[in-house]
C-alpha cells in the first residue's frame, strides 16, 4: 500500500503491514459512520412530522436484515483479528539469525553496544536489509524505544531484557524517540538511526574500535574483577566452570534440597552476577558475592558476552545439545534432564519479547 502524506516514511520490512492495518480500521470506521449517519439523516427527513410518508404498515421483523447486521460485523471483526494477529507475530518473532545489538536506556540517553565492540550514544548505526535484534534494558526507570519510520516501539524496563527486531529498508537517517514519560528531560531523550550500506556499516564498525569485541572487553573485565580466582581452570571446587553454561542445561539447587534444571540463557548469566544467591548451581555453596551496584548494565553486558563466547568458541560446546550433561555439575546424574524455562510473572508484558533479569531487588540502588 502506498504511503499516505501524513505518515512517517515507510522504512522497515514490517512498516507497511502496520499501515495496512491502520488504513483498514480507518476505512471500516468510515464505512459504518457513513452508513449509520446516512440512514439516520434519511429517516429523520423522510418521517419528520407533517410528511405524508406511509406509516400504515410498520415492519416488525426482518430475518434477512438481522442476519446481515450480525453476520457482516462478525466477518469484518474476524478479518481484522486474523490480519492483526498475523502482523503481531511478524513483529514479535525475531528471525533466528538476527544480528544482535545491545541497548541500555538511562535518564536521559540511549547507549548502544555493538558485539564487535563499538559503542555509541543516542545514535544507532545499522546495515540496510539485514535483520537486527535489539536486546534492551534500563538502568533506572521505564523508557520506550520508538522509531516511527520503522513502526516499532518497545518498552525498556529495568530488571528485564526486552527485545525488538526490524529490517531497515531505506538508507538515511530516521528519528529515535523515547515514548514513555521518564522524567524531566524525557522529551530530550531522542536520537538518530543511521541506515547504511552493509559494506559501509562494516567499515564504520571497525573505525575507532580499539577495545576489541564486547567478549574480549568482557574477558579483560573478568580478569580485572578477579572472577578467575574462583571460576578459573583448576578451581572448580569452589565455583562452577563457566564454559558451556550458555544455551545449555544448568542444574540448580532448590531451597528444599532438590535440583531443577534451567537453560543458561542471558537472563540467567546476568542474574548470577547481580543476584547470585537466588540461583545457586547444584553442588556449590552460595558464596559468590553480588556485583549489584558495582557494575552498570553496560559492564554486565561485557561479562555476559564473554561468558557466552566461552560456549561458542573452539567448537567445544557450541550450540550444545540440550540433552548434554554439563561438565560443571557434580550432581548432574541426579538432575532431571528435562529443562524447563523460567516462568515469567503473570504481569509480564509481551511475554515473547521480555525476559526477567534482576537488577533492582530489595531496594538496593
Ligand atoms: Cu526515557 Cu522517556
């Protein structure tokens, strides 16, 4: 469908679906307004007092009319339901090989980290025609990442990873807004999305990028914080090894004494850094200190990327089978192998797009 003059540019692969839905809803509303108000005016004029309209034999029922006024709206509603559900699934489900970019919202700025290592502030550079997935969290309050030209908007909530995906289809610059009132300078929490040719984007990524990839920066931070003292090779008496945690089953101690198995996803790795006492690896004591308040979300992201890289490097346990028994689990033989995902709270908005993380527990700031 062609773009309408009062709309922002159509600049992503899903934008025209949103526009079509909006157009169809407007057209339907216009149809019913014209039909109902038209009938109203017609009857008011025709049967006004003093006219000689025929009032001798008023109709009492009309099966055909009743079927029409029930059937037609039902069909229209079902069509809208079907199309909007299909569109919702397109918007909410990121393609599997989407390229990740990490976003941290903070009063009142957007901080962006590319896995290759480059950082930027209130700017987001993306390649044209490639699936991009943003993995976002907030350092303080609820913000909302909104790019009108792409027709995408996602709340960014502290304590969660929220995701949003898009495929940019127009080169150039596009507005980025915060769409959730977040304090005094909310209206100034804006930025620019730059859509570049993929080759230019690659060149841009490697300019001014001295620190190495996020995973390499994370490895340096890991050493700086002394994490290897407990998690290094040979010291697995005190703490579990971290290779093979990501995307693999992790047996955890239950408070009652049993074990349960979860998948070591980004949420689990994040929470193990800021809230380690909550999920203790089976067979280990809860002695890990919390890094809550010491590390901001950007630094936590570096550590998460480093730990993820341990599971994908050297062909070791990369993409490991979900049935594999993790080597870091002394009691794994007694652990149930069926992994179940962590249940989201009933209030989780857009369950497909958010994962709980613990950044703001028990009033610690
Ligand atoms: Cu951030 Cu409004």
